[in-house]
C-alpha cells in the first residue's frame, strides 16, 4: 500500500491473541500481550461546520459480505472502503481533513518503546458473591457457625432506614469497559501482523482492544 493512502493517528484497534513472554538481550524474561494487527480505515470525517465537532470515524472488524447489513455496505461504499467492516468508533481530533476519507490507519505512532493506554471489555465472570467480587473475608468455617460466605448485615438504623446505593453486594461481575494506562510497546512486526505490549491488557482472547497514545506520559 502506498504511503499516500495511509494516515498516522494516535489510536488503532487490534485483536487480543493471548499472552506469552520474550527474552531480552540481557536475558531478562518480559511478559507480553500479543495483539493481532487488523485493518483500520477512515470511514467518515466529522467537521465543525457539518457536525459540530472534528473527528474521524474508524471502521474495523472485517467480516463476510453476507454478514454486513445493506446500510453499512452503502456507508462503506460511499467512503471508498472496499473491506466489509462491521464495527466503528470515533476519534476526536483538532482538525479533521476530509481528504483522509477512505485511508488506512498506519502504525507510524506506535514504534517500540512507545507508551500506550489499552482499553477493552474485561472478562465476564457471571453472577458472583461478595467474597469473589469484593474480597470480603467471610465467616468461620466450623464450630456451629452459620455465617460462611454470605454478605452479612446490609441494613441501617431506623434512620435512614434504607440500604444505600452502591452497597457492595452479590451481582454480575466483569464484562466492563476497562483501561490500563502507561503500558510499553515492546515490538511491532507489520510483516507478520502482530504487536507486543508489556504486561496484561483487559479482555479475553479474540476480543477487540483499543490502543492509544498514553495520556499521562
């Protein structure tokens, strides 16, 4: 692909492939997350005059054509993107250039030793009790105790006579949007289509992750 048909942006989306470790020249073992590189395209350009804000719409997650609805196919055709993309997100910028429509996002901003923030949806763990969900201590296991892994008292006095909102109680755990800040890019291999990030990132295998330039570095 020619350089004129690509654009450097401070954000790119990939697919989490799992974790492994690599060895540095010093012999140190470094735990890394492997992120599969997937095509990202500019599918729409938002401008101040037309939309009230300046941003790029980025399309990703390619599928077979029969799995994409006609409205989305028409939108992609209008933007000049041939790939059958199924997911879209938006990146706010200072001044969006309409000439960037249809261009593919490059990895120019994500060289080795770059600091990044990684966002994803955490693993879903279903309905869990307070010991697993909030690390409550629980009660005695024996000696006639009837208090083992339950919540315990959640009430209050006659005043206010209610259970306050956000009380730590059993419920659905996981499947939340999470961001891990200040992770370092260890290796970028465009030829083989992967990127290595030091440490762990949110989400399960084959889940989409958003990689953006670190905000606090």
